C-alpha cells in the first residue's frame, strides 16, 4: 500500500469513528455508558479510558518521531513496509479479529471508577491523532520510528504505529456500538 493511500484511509476511518462517537455514543445517557453486557466485559467508559491511555502514551511519541524525521529530511516513500511485529500488532487490533486479548495492567480500566470525562478525553485525543496523521504526510513512514512500551526501547515504524492505533480505536468503537445495541434490546 502506498503511504498516501494508507494515510488517507486512516484519516477517513478515524473521522468515521469520531462521527459515530459524537452522534451515536455521546448521545447516550451516562447509565448506558456505565452499564455492562456481562460482569466480565468492560463498559463503554472503560473502553474510552483504555483508548485514552494508549493515545496519551503514543501521540507524543508519534509527534516526536515526525519532528525527528522532518529534522533529518526523511521524505515520503511510495510503499509502506510492515515489520513482523507491526503485522502482529495490526492483526491483534483489527476489528475483524474477534479474539479477546488481555490488556496490560496500565491500560486496563475494568471495574475502575471511570466518568464521562473519558468520552470527552477520547474526542480530544482523536482530534490530536488526526493532526498527527496530517503531519505524517510529510515524512517517511518507514524510517520514522515510534518507541513502544513503558521504556520506548522496542519500536515500530510510524506507519505501522498509526495503522495499529486506528484499528485499535475501530475495534473498541465496534465493541461499544454492539454493547449499546445489546443493552437497548434488553
């Protein structure tokens, strides 16, 4: 896939997710957003807190990666490359992948007191991610690296990281939509 095609696709998908959040999810009352479809599942606000934790950790890292790539004059490339780790993270985040994964403790908000501010924070973080995607159009998505984990030692390419983040958001937005439908049918 070309860099331009990937970034345009990610921007379109992220805007679509933001539209769903604003027009379908944010219009629900707080009780619906805090309700669980089963005791072991996250509620909608816990999902938003989870996404916020990832976005708040990775957006500054992606911004730094873009800044460094611009300083090094790493110009755009035709095709986006995928590392083995990048493919794995993208596969795990893909909404089509129905397998459940255990979330690391730092990103797990199950049964924590999460308020409506998580939804507002998600909207702000998603707008920030859209700006990162815009800025990424000027750099080489393969050369620019984004540190992963607490230390940031292990890294993925900026292109792999952006795709992983957007798919991760889509996965949880689909989850929240399904929960709301299930709650409304009961």
